[in-house]
């Protein structure tokens, strides 16, 4: 039997070695945590959410029973739907104020540039001109963000900055595009966006989202992806997603791509929570052995018979450590 790690001990390692330092400084990590007891699944979810809130991270969850995780665009839409995009835009504007030694005002219905002018006793037009330039340099020309993503973020921040009459409409249209609520690209063409978020480009949007969260002032993002649903071999014909063999392999490929793209992610921790059967070594089953491209990337190549590597990509969680 492979050794396991107590879930509370694992939380401590993640906090100390990753969330308080590595991820906060811009690093990225993907962990596959297998709860060997189903009661631990909620413990894992609640514990990671608690760590995120305590350390100031943005938190999001993706459940394979409700989101088609074999499609990266659906993963992005699910994460995006849990984000307060207006709050992120405000965070960017506050940061721009501090960069120019302006004291940020309390948020109100008043156009942001006017509130900054009043707070700092300077001319409103001068503030608008300066912050618009800062926004252009800092966001619109930010090469680290995907082109359509940065155009959307610039437009949203500009709407918050100016408080124009159509600001609410602009923010709503962009939010619908980001969350997949509106698939008609015509709704955002007037803002200079001409591409749908789809399977072929969703990964670039995920990367941009994680970077944007940090630009907005958060230390990073923690995402829990629960893939226990992938273990269901026979279609139960309920109201949740069922994964055929082809969909299962596609889902594992999406996770494999996330693992390989870790060096392009910034300030994030992705925790993948499979069913215990994920550890099965049957190549015809539904565990990781069914898709060796993923298995070879996360499985313990060298392991101790009695101790767990707490920073390994794959960890088996139990209520208390066992060997």
C-alpha cells in the first residue's frame, strides 16, 4: 500500500511552501489530491477555500458533474462566472492612482476620475487624461495578456473610469462575453473584440485571467477542479454530465495540457480532486492509467515506502497519515 498524508498536514505544507511564498511571488502549481475517503472531499474543498480567504486569494471551483471539463472554454467560463469583474477593474484603477501618488477615493456612483480629482484637489480633466494614459500603457499595451482579453479589460476599466452613460451596458456585454452567457460576437464587436472564446483559444484566456487577478491586486488565484464524476462508468441518466470514454480521454488531455503549461501560468494553484479509482493501474479502466500522457507527468517515479513527498504532483489524502 502506498503511504498517505493527513489532510491537515497537507494544508500546512501548501500554505507554508506555496501560498505564502511561491504562488504569492508569481509561481504556479498543479496538485492532484486523491481523497481516499469520500468524506474528505468536502474537507479538501472547505480547507482550500478557507486558505484562499485567509491569505487573500481569489477562489473558484469547477465541478466536472456540472461543467464539461473536456472543453477548456467551459472551464474558463465557469471560473469567469465566479469572478466580480467590476471589482477587479476597480482594483486596477486604485493601483493606477497609487502609482501617481493620488489618494484613491471611496467608491461611489460618481465617475471615478471626478472622485479622484475631488479627493486630491486637482483638475478633473487632468486626472482623466493622466489615468487614461496610464490605463493604455498598463493594460492595453500589456503583452502578457491575450489581445482580446486585454481589450476587454481596458474597455471595462475605461467605462469605470469615465462613468459614461453606457458604462453599465458596456460592462454587462463584456461580462456576458467572458462568462459565455452571450455567444453572439456581435455584442462586443463595437469594442474591438472579434473572436469568440472557444476551445482553440481558451487556454490563453485562462492564462490571462490569472495574470489579471494579480494586476488587480490579489496575490493569485486558487482553483479546485473536482473530477470525481469522471469515474462514473455507466451513464446514470441524471441531470449531470456523463463522460463517455472519448470525453474521459479528452478531459485527461486538458489536464495534461494544464500541467505542461505551468510555466506560462502566474500566481495560481490548481487543485484537482479525483475519485479514489483514479489511482487504479488498469489501463482499460477510468483512472489515470487509461491516459498515460497524464499519468507519466504526475505519478511518483521515485517514492519512499513509508513517507509521502508532500510537494509531489500526486498525493493520497487520508484523515491521518498511514503507511
